[in-house]
C-alpha cells in the first residue's frame, strides 16, 4: 500500500513539474514601426469679399477712410523643433490710387478651433506695397481652424495719406480699382 502512495506522489510531482516548465515558457515577436511627420505649411483665407469705398458727407471735410474686417487667414504648419515661420503680405497686382494708402493688420488667432504655437501678429498696420512685409511672426507647429470665422482676422483700411499735402492727388474713379493682396507663409526660419 505504501508503494501505491509513492506512485501517486510521483505522478503528481511529475505532472506539477511538467506544468511549471510549460508555464514558464513565453514567446515574443515584433516588427519595426517607422513613424514620420513631414514638415509642411498651408495657407488660405475665407475668401470674404473686401470692398472699400471712400466718401464724404460733411461739406469742407476730407474724404473719410474705409475699413473692412470680414477676411480671416487660416494656417496649418508643422516645423522641425526650434524653428519658426512668418506670414508676409504684399500687393501682387493693381495699384493703390495716388494720395491714398491701403493697410492691413492681423488680430491674434481665434482660439475656438485652433491649437499649437500660433505665433505673434505684428500689431502695427502695414502699408501694403509690392514688397513682402511681415504680418505674423514666430509661427511653430499649429492649426487655426477651418470655420468661416476661424484664424487671424484681417482688417483692411483705405485712407488718404499725408493730409493736406497729397490730398490733391486723389481722384474719383468711374469703375472700381481691383488689387490682389498675396499672403505667403515662409518655410521654417525663412528657408
């Protein structure tokens, strides 16, 4: 009878030893996953019409300035670490009538649908010309939103310049003067 118990213990011991060996084994497999985010920049406006009309309503007073704040500038940007972009503005076609100036200034980006490093707007309005001028600087990786009123609100102002010296240069027009303003987002750090 004692031998029967020994055989029983031996079977239990072998079974438990075999199970422990089986449980101790593990197998793994793996593959290399390559991740890459490309450096890119995209720019667009909401295409709001900007119509500016200077007029007068008081006898003896100069013509009044006209302004419009319906246009928004939208951006998407991804930059390498530690670099930044700028947005510039210039007139690419048409001419501002003599005796007047056309300026633009950007308000800080709306925050509802945006994120990232949105940069800083140049707070002084720039007088538009055929030369690129900074409008927004220090832009990093960011997005401004895609809604109609998302992004940087642009305010255009058309006004007489150098009153009273150049006021005599202003002439009425029989048809509208069309001017194209181009906004450019630079490669990171101007490259």
